[in-house]
């Protein structure tokens, strides 16, 4: 190894935006910085290894262009980091990951490729069997990458899946990192193309010109809940624990994003940001002191938020938290409880919506059709609830068996049909196939979802609220969005 040889090259894969979002990718989807890749890069760089990052997604690089850069940089190891824009989104990237691995190996069969991230961790054996890679990481990946770079024997590398004499082998997964602030204190923002990122359209409904100069970061890792449709805990070994960076660390990252990169629009990636009220309050108070005039969004839960003091919510708004995202999922309590989402009611959801509104915070509502107990009546209940709430923006999803989730394991046992390609796990893709329910086919569920999208966003009451709150330009933006019709293989549409 020469003195300046690159030890490890991290790649955020590209080539999937059009497949995942169809024509919505032109102006309505986000381009999000790969925080996990930047965090891993910071961890490894701190150990005195030479590293770099290619964000092929942000740079809009083809597989050929990405592989050409790999050859030029000539690293000892390539790490393709498989994380998506939301916790369950890594699976839909795997088609692009597969294509990139093949092209890299065609150029250099000796190039060593390791896959880390949520999907590889959820299905490590399947991934090492099916993909043209050398290693798969099961777990968070930090110690796995470090041990490989330190030259340890494969048997000594924790969380590693590999081939030896044609046989697939694995080691025990690495321990999770608990002292995040001391061990994961560096984020390699400097290796990312920070001028290439763009926020979701809805986060900037009050100023659509503000979408560039966007970043996302975590304040914690993990989730204490156990929703049957979620795969987030696959990376963490099923652990139902939240681990936190200190508020001071979070504020330090935001200071850097604002002062060095002029970022004003931020996503907090945490599966459950509004959970530890002491941490939230400390971050809010620090941001209020700084007076950055930010636009931040974060995730919350109904059963937690209903017990949170209104004054904390108002402080969050003053700090720049303009949006909170809630997984309302379903209106029917039997459907909701069967999914292990939580023991909250329709009244709780409406109360929380009104409480957040009173704090002058916008609500992004997530709703899901096709959960195991759903039928047409219960799905209509969910749509009616969404219309009644009249959230500033909503996402309508179909239930899908994300690898790593209980729903995936249950669906395997039932012999349920899955999408043909990993890219078709994406809700907006042409080949998307949702799960059936006991009473509905996948086509039934998907037709209802697309119908509900039109009903909600074309509802005069909603559009009047949008125009009154955000202006005519924003109403026009929403109306133009609804003119884009997704092509669906299940409906016989030609791609």
C-alpha cells in the first residue's frame, strides 16, 4: 500500500430516482445527503485511514461513471452504503446496488466490495448469495469496516458474511455503539457535495425556492416500539432501545451546516425524535439562542405527543421545527392494533392534530392501506380520517413486507407474492405490488391508494387551506403534482 492509497471508498448509489418516483422525481422528490455514509466515513477517518465518498445519487452519475471513478480512486475496499430516505427505503435501492456491483466487477474482478445498511443487515445470507459482492455486513457496520481495514482474519471480523472456498460463512454481529457522542462524533460533511441536495417539496410549501441547501442528520439511533410493518430494528439486532447523541453534539452539527454550508432546511432522521423531552427541550433552547431561522422536520408518535406539554411544542416551533410527521396509519382501531402500532384511538389522533396546529406546527400525516385486517370499509375510514384532519401534507402508503419486518416474516410463511425486482418495493414504482389482505387483492389495495391520493389533494377544502396558509403559487404546485399519473403494471399500464 502506498502512503496516499485510498483505504476505503464509500458509495451512495445512484440510478434509482426515476425507477422509484417515475415522473414525480422531476420536481417533487428530495435529494437527501447520505448521513449514514458520512457518519461511517467520519468514524473510519478518525482511526487514521484514508477515505472518500462518492454520492452517485446527488451527482446523478450512471453506473459506468461511478465505476470509472472507483477505478480512478483505486481504493482497497469499496463500501456501498444501502440506506434510503426513510427507515424502510433501503430495499428499493438494491436493484441499483446490484447493477453497480456488476459494473464495478466487470472493470476489475479483484475490487473488494462490501455492502452495509438496513437491507443487507436484514437479509445478509440472501444478499451474499445473490449480489456480486465480496462481503455483507450484518449490523451497524462501524466495527466491521474497521476490522477489515485493520487486516484481521475474516473469522475475527464481527458481523461479516463472506465466501471461503465456495462456502458462505458468517461471524457473530458486532456490538452496537452506545456512547454515540464519543465514538461517533465526526460526520464527514466535507466529503459530500453539499450544494447538490434538495428538500421534499412539502417541507418548503411556505417557500418553494428554499428547497436547495438541505441536509439531514440524526440525534439518536434506534426505536423502542415494535410496529409489525417496520424494518428499522434489523440494523440494530432487534434491539428496542434509543441511544442518543448529546444535545451539544446535535447543535454542533447544525452550527456547521448553517455556518459552513448555508443550510437552512433540515430533516431529523430519528425514527422517534419527539420522545425524550429533555433532549428535545435542550436542542430547542440552543436553536432559539442561535436564532438561525431554520425549517426543520422530525418524526413523532401520537401516543407520546398526546402527553407532551403544549409549551414544549411552542418552543420547538420557535426553534425552527415547522413540521412534525406522524404515522397515523389507520383509522380503524382493530386494524391499527393488529399492526402493533400502538394503543391510541381516532380521538387521540384528532386531538394531537389539533394540538400541533395550536403550536403553529404543520403536520405531515402518514396513512397506510392494506394492513392485514383492512377491507374496503376500513380503508375508507382511514381516508375519511385523513380528510377530516386536513393535514398540510400527507403520504398514502400501501402495506408492503419490508425485509427485516415481522410482516415480511409472516408473508414468507403465507407464500405471498412479492415484487419481482427490489426497485419495485418503492410505492411509486411501475412494478410495485402491495400486500394482499384477507379480503383484498394487491390490485384492490393499490387502486384505493391511488384513488385516495387524488381525493385528498384535489379536495377543495384542502386546496383552500393551502392557498390561505402558503399562497397561490403553492396551491398551483400541488395542483400540478396531481396531474402526474403514476403508471402501474398491476393496472396494465405500459412503462
